[in-house]
C-alpha cells in the first residue's frame, strides 16, 4: 500500500501524520518526513533507552544508531496497523541498548542464587514517576536489564534467557532480586517523605 504524501502535510505538524505516512517517508528518505518521525518518537525512545542504560551520552549513541537502522530497515518493515511502527522502533532501541551493555561487559548475572522470600506489595503508585525511574536506573545492570525486559517489554523469563544467554531460572532470580531491591527503595522513600 502506498500513501501519497504531500510536503505541505508535514509543515503543520508531524503529529498529524499517521504511522503509515511516517513509514512511507522513511522508505523514501524524505528529510521532512524523517524529521517528523524523529520528532514524534525521540522522547519516548529516549525514555526506553534510559531504562536500560542510565548514561545519557551512551543513550545518544544508541539512539543515533537505532534511527539509522530504522531508516535502513524501513523498506523491509511490514506495516500491520497503527502502533506497530512505534513498537518496531522500540524493539530496535531495546536491542541497541542490550548490545551496548554487552559490548561494555556490563551484563553480569549471578547464577544459582538462593530463593528469596516474596516481598509484600508496596504502594509504588505513591512514588513520583521520576523518582521511580531513578530507582530503576540505579539497579545493578543485570537486575535492571531483566526487570525492564520482564516488566516493560513483557518478555517471559524463557525469552529473556534466550536474549541474554543466561538460564531461565537466572532470569527469574535477577527479576525477583530487582523487585526486592526496588521494594526496599520505595519503602525508604515513603518513610522519608511521611507527613
């Protein structure tokens, strides 16, 4: 399916373009359309990358590489409906973040951890989003990576194990340890900010 894009349609606001129009612009390497694509998704994709790699300079490199990959792969991408372009872009950024962590040797996992007691539920919703994001960024790299893949990317522990080259039970263990760490951080924050 081809969409007829008029240059005039970009000038008003890239947010008015459909994903399919943005994809067609990427395929044609239309500079105005590429800018509209970038403007629409850069904030979201930056937040995604920061969940995995808290170093903003590294995130800039990851995003630059990801946007180049998107432009190169746009011709092979199969459009399946509104929302799929954003999901595809997110997957590319997550894979770039994982590649960056691997290349720096930062993904270290502890095998054969003993079982941990289940943490009681903590009122996470009472912690401001920016504070919670900072807590996640402060997790050790292995914990943070597994936590993000499980919680935000909705990957199973089997899928995470395959992505990261670890055992399935190691993925589960890293996730539960990350969760326990975050629970302690949330409790401490709430205690500190009691009224």
